[in-house]
């Protein structure tokens, strides 16, 4: 049960909606129920409204039992609400400022229940939540949720209008070489290419013509990017190491669509895995007194993070996959929201890949084979190396999952605490997160900052304005080409 005395703390770290209710349920409660269910979950408080300055006006509920009955009657009416995801324990009364209020704890809906919509209208009645409130989902967002709701993942589907010529033979040969080296006695090793690709799920026979065609997984894994883009117009893979000393924007960059390599997932993984781990230190350790060990748990964790992103991406989404390596952190941004709640993803033990066939294909060659343990393992490795904890966030419209892997010891917390102590300015957790990001990367745009933190742009703008007005940060250079810096006197 929610501790109502900690409502300010809850509002800072979660989604919250206070609603005035006198005599009946407010109509907007169902928009908010849909929005919370389709987003991160959240808390609805009836009988109190949140003011613009963060304070509350508490009106109370005169007859809470009657209102709760109306709520249950309505939420169980399928013509009004598509799915009731609440239990009895999620709706109860409490006291705030001496008055009775109704507390409704809305969990994040399971993907099988999404989209949760109202008024019997799938597209007009589906909402999500951002920092400013409830908003109508786009048709694209609704379709994304519908695809994710199925038990059979989309990458199993056969592309009956695509021929096997869309697959890159050299990529298939490289995959098969790695497979045979790992499993020389496997019964699939001596098969010809067509039979082998059938066995791993890369090709299947079409129902209409009985001819072999690539599956979605097969096209993504082995196809040429021109053919992939015919099916997924927004498909794009991007690895970058920004802001070198050569005067160019990138010191190293690998992208699909250049025409000088296949552009598929398999080749992208092996093109960038060494770049991703190049700066990881390797201690001088001998195995059996003879062979030097050139791998560490951090090498493995970084490769696992890359494989996870490729496996869990929604390639129908409007934005591509980005891997950005900086001196002090690696950011992996893949299209598609999380399929399970963030805390469950970080805890591990639950495997729910968006592309199950891709997961299987990578696992067959020893990549990403620890089902459900990827993020938990990464988190454990970072803790063992005494690095700041990895940060996982998601954002919507377009759907995106963001994993930040710090590579340097955390000196930012001391800076943040020093700022709080010296300025006496009370910062919310989001404002502290913003300040932490500005310490390590002050030249991001507002949109890039919002994407990195998983906030909406208005939240970033408000945070920057507060930090600037309190002389915590300053702008060096122009609005377009400058950067944010923490005021020097605060860091001493």
C-alpha cells in the first residue's frame, strides 16, 4: 500500500495525477488510467488536486464507498474500458490533511493487455503519459503495442514477396563458419545452405507458393540493407565515437546504408564489437601458466549489451539503433519500448525477447545466450568494477529504450552534493540527473538530453531554466553551438 505521507517523494520519482472529485468520478480519470497502464504505471489520487507549484489542494471525498463502487462498476464495463488490470488492493481510501481521499495504484499493463483503451475506440481511446500529462497515442504507437501483444514474435513471419536473393551469401558463409567452429559435430553443420537456413529459422516455405522465402529474422540477420529497407523503411544502424581531435564530428563511425558492406545485423555486430571493447583494460593473467587471458567480464558484458539491443529492437519503429561510445560512457539506444517493467528487466530471470528467432540465431553462435540475465549480469559486472550503476530508461512516441553504461569512476555525485550544499537550492531527482549529465556532456541539444535521460523536452527546459536562474550552470557560447557548464565556484 502506498504511504500517502510520502506523496512528494512519489511524485518526484514516479507518475502521479491528483484529481478533484465531488459527487462523481471525473471523466478524465479514464484517460489517465489508460495512459498509466500503457506507460510506466502511476498513482491517481481522488479528492485532491496538484497545483502548479507542487502543493496540493485537498477537498476530500464525502462518500468514498459509493464512489469506489462506481469506479469498479465502470472499469469492469468493457464498452468503457478495454481491460481491468487492477486488483482490490490497488484501490483504497486514505487520509490527507485530515480529509478522506481515494488512492488508485495503476500498474504498468502486461504487453498482452496493451493497448488499454477506453470508449470502445482502439485508436481514439488509447493514451500514454509524458511529463506534461495524458496524450492520445498515434496510430503507429497503437500498432506497436498490438504487435508486441502476440505470443509469437513478428520475426517468425515469412516474407512471401522477398526471394532468397535478398540474403547476402558472404554473411551466410561467415555465420556458418562460426557455427561449424563452435559445433563441428552438430547435425546441421554438413547441410547445404538452404537446409541450414531452414533449420535456424532464417527461411521458410510460403503458404501460397510453397517456395522458400526469408523470414523477418532471416532478412534482418543476413539480408542486404537495401532489401531490409524495402520491408523496414526506417531501418538504420549507427555506431559512432564523437568529437575527436581531427576537426570532424566523428573519430569513428559505422553505419548501414553506405553500400560498402551488407548493413545487416550479423555483420554490424562483428564490425563494432572490437571497437566497443577496445579501451577496456585487460590485466596480465595467465591461464594454466601459459595462455594469456585477453577477455574480462566487462568485455563479455559490453558484447551482451550490444546483442540485447539488436535482439530487442522494434525495426518497424521510426528511428534506428544507435551505439555511441564516449570516453566516459557508452549509450545504446534501440527502437522499441521495454516489453517488461524496468525493475524486472534489471533484476533478470525473465526472458521476453521482442525477436525470438533473432535471439535463437545469435545464441546458436554463442552470443546473448543467457536468457533473461543480460541486464542483471551487466549491472553485476559494473558493481564489481566499482563503476556507477548502468541506467536504463525508455521513452515513447517514438518508442525507445536507452541504456547508459558509465566507463569512469563517479565523481559527479560529489559535484551534485557540493552544489546542493553551497547553493542551498533543493533539487529534485530529475534535476540532479540533468546536472549529472551536464557534468559529463554539456553540449547535447535539448532533444538529445531528453532522449538520454528519458524525460520529455519540457522537463529538460524547466530543469535548465531552474539551474541557470540559481547560478548553478552557465552557457558558454551560442545557443546553437555552445555548451552548458557547472559554475566553477561550485566545483571547488
